C-alpha cells in the first residue's frame, strides 16, 4: 500500500507508536504520514550542507518515545562555513576541495555530521529544542561514503553507523590507501576506517545523556582512556555500513557494508568488490581498508611508484599510514557471516548476481495478540525472529534464518513477486506490518517511482487493500486555478467494486465522489488533494487506501531545461564540460539559485562528484580509474535544479532537468 508517492529524495524512516510515519529527505525535510487521514505533511525542515552525499541522513525515535519523552534523533550535515561554489566565477568551483595541495588548502573543508535530538510535538519537530549528542568530523568538498544509520538496543544504547568518508575513484576499484605527500588525505581510508582514533568507517555505541552529550557503555572495542583510540567505537574497519538494525530481544546487530567497484580480483591489488552482511555480537574489526574479509586481504600498493607489495595480514593488520593518528597495530579481522561479489557466489548462490549494495534489515517479532483481530496487517509467525537482508541494487529482500547457535542456516526469498525499487530503508511497525521507503530509479532527486509504502499480511484468502493512483493536469499556477484530477491506474487485486472520495482542500470533508473530477481553487494556498478509495463489492469489503496530489495556488513552478550539454552527448572522462541552463518562471530568475551537479553513473546507482552554481559554467568530469567505460556501464549525469524564492507566503517551488552523457570510444 502506497502511503506517500511524492517523498522527495527519500533517505530513512521511523514508525511512531500510533502508526504515523516520519521519513527524511537528503535536502533536509522530514515528512509525516498520518494513517488516520491519509495526509502527508511536513514535520520540519532543517538547513543542511549538500555536496556529494551529504545532507539529512537518518531519523530514529528515542526508546522511551511516547512513554516519557518525545525525542526524535536526526543525523545531518550543518552548513557551517564550508566553501560553496560562487556563481560569479563560472570557471571555478570553490565548493570542491582540491585533489592536490597543502594542509591549509584542506583545512577550509573540515566539517562534521551531527547527531542531535529534537522534541516532536503536535506533528512538528521543534528545531529550537535541539540537544547535540555527537559530532563526527568529516572532510567536505569531495566524495564519498557518509553512512549514517541510528538504532537503539534494549538498554537504551545508541548505535550510529558511519562511512569511511573516502574517495574511491582513483584506486582502480580496489582499496584506497593513497599516502602520497600533497595528495588530499580523503584518498586514504587508513585515516578513517583503519584509524582507531577516528569515528569514520565505524559503528559507534554510546548512551545519550539528558541535556545532550553521551556516556560510554561497557563492551566497546577500546576502554576509555586507552591512548590513540576513541572509546565510542564498537566496530571498525567498515567501508559504508549504510543500514544497520538491531534485535532488541538478544542484542544482535545486523550490518550491511557496501562494496568497492573492482569487477575482478587482481594478484597485484586484491579481491574483487565484496559486499558483506554480518551479525555483530561483540566489538570487532572488519578489516577495511586492509581486508575485504578475514580471508580476502588486499595487496599493499604504492600510489607514487605504481608498485605492489605483499598482501596485508588480516590476523594482525598494521596501519603505517602517515595520516594515521591511532594505534599502529590493529585488532584481528573478524569474518562476516555473508560475503559476495558481482558474479554468482559459490557460498551463497541464493543472492544471485548484479550490483553490490547490501542493507542490514530489521528482524520481525511475532505478536500473537496482534494477529487475533487487533492488527489485521501483522506478518505471520513464520517470520518470527528472522532478520532481513535487502539489496538496493538487486531489488530483492532475503530472510536470513539463523540456527540455535546464531549461525546462518538458510537464505530464503521474501515476497519474490514484489518489486522493491531500490529500497532505502525498511522497518516493522508496531502493527506488525513492514514499512518500506523506496528510492526509485534515478539520481539524487525525487524519482517518479520513489515512495513510502506499507506491506500488509492478509492471509491466503484475505482481502487486498485497493491501490489508488491520484494525478492532476496542473499542480501549481495562479488563482483561479481549475484542476482536472484523475484516478487512472487505480486498481484492486480482488476485482472488487470501488468507491471514490476526493477531499480537495484537506478539510476532512468529501468534495466529490467522481472517479475523475474537476475543481477550481479560488484562493491562494497550498492544498493536498486526497483521494480515498474503498472496496465496497467484495465479501470482506471496507478496506481502503489513499493517494494525494499537492496543489500550490499562487505560485508557478519554474521550468528548467539544459541548453547544453544535451542528452546522449559523447564525452571523455576528464573533459571539461560547459553547461548552460535555461529557467522559465513567473518571478525574476536568480541564476545564483541554479545548482548543477555532476554525477558519476555506475550501473543502477550514481555518486555525485561536484555541484556548481549559476546558469552557465563548466565542470571537470571525474576520471574513474580501474573502470572500463565500454563494459562497466558508466555514464556522466548532469542534474540541474532551480528553486524559486516563493511568493506571498507560499512555499518555494522547484524545477529540474537531467541529461546523461555517454562515454565516447
């Protein structure tokens, strides 16, 4: 069941005890879905720094939410004074950190990602109530890997996953350990994931304090006071543990860690790209950037000479990087429960082939009472205690059945007939249903197939909820604005007769029962027209679902078009590409509000490399070493966005355009 089909660029979700759902967008918005009304409203917007993958990441509820507090936790990038591109200098991008330089050149790009909590009251996040819990220092102005998931265990300890914050595009798809003097340290993951004195490439474990800050629980990797270590570290040696979940009944932590891009193993560099799923029960080191697993070491490589050395020792890894501020001798590497590469896995053939984007999914806890009339959507006992692994690139979900000793016993498909369109997050709600946030196919924007959805269990002979679709021929413009609404595409899996109810102004009253009505808005404002569809013809009639369309009256959305480059234009990686963007709007166009992002497209995903401002300018495309443009499905994606300033108290509206350039030769 679709709950929100216009979710922005979706990142993470949290289900409230009363069934409302919060979810974040990378641009800084927190949306709230209310199942009682079917409406989606903005619960808050936080100002964030956006370059590469940074922005608003994850959201989580306090363990005592609704039982003594209303704290909501957010992990986000505050703007600070980090350099951004100046549109007055179209041939220079001041927002990009230099690849070569000195410490003073990189100092300007020192930033942080902040974990804070905020009070949630009356459907809104109170930004003034912020209590800062933890800052993770990062290097800005250069790609990639910021991770950022938040979970709590039964004791109230908070776990935060962090990416290695390292550029992978000059390492031939193998391990990024570039130690050359004058090279931006962001090319060396030994400074972060392999550094015992750094919070990146880790899973951190802390206990939030009243008023902000935290204490350190027992059982982390390093005892407080240990020289050259951070006591917050629970697990280290991770590349980008983008999604984690925890089993509050036994403390198992489920972690998915993303893979580098090498398509094949090399005797001079190390293993092919390897993704991992594992159950963490004790503080451990998982090896990155020295080992893909405990049995798959990388080969030491000198980026200055291009010479390979010996394979790293996964039993006793050593960090000799000049960028290391932590211990030289590291803990031994722990073997993950599951590991796989692009091709078929001999150990885990159930995982298939394709991209490598593992996500640590939730575990289901069966509630017998919830299945006896109190929650008709709860999943069955069959899935009790089964953690899920889902794949962002491969669009599937697997059940990871563990035996009595906690070892992986079986991998089975979950809902193989469903399409999980680049699932970004999923969790089971208090009603026992599975809530899923899907990113869709596209790059760093709201994609047409993005959505927040709920997957109910209705039994073998149960009644399906209708699947409503709502659209409009106009979603913005000047008053009076006549809008033709449509329910085309609405369906019911059981073929039941359907009843339509439109509420054009979200006042709780039915304005039309036609399937495809027309309505004229006379006054300026923001209206979320809601369509409620109810099945009224089946033996188990009465199930309903809603869809909605936002209509802004009094402001016209800008139209954004690339003049250059053009779709399909050939280019070579490393080229300087000139861009020109045309914006048409009902207000004066301010070219400083135009943002153009260059994205390195690879298979079904992409990595933003740089963002420039202005209607005209140039961007130097990234040279991805170790990739074959002819065989690795690479592309250069240019995305342009323009947001107007709003009008007469009405919200700002945005327009966008995207072109995909093809590698030449």
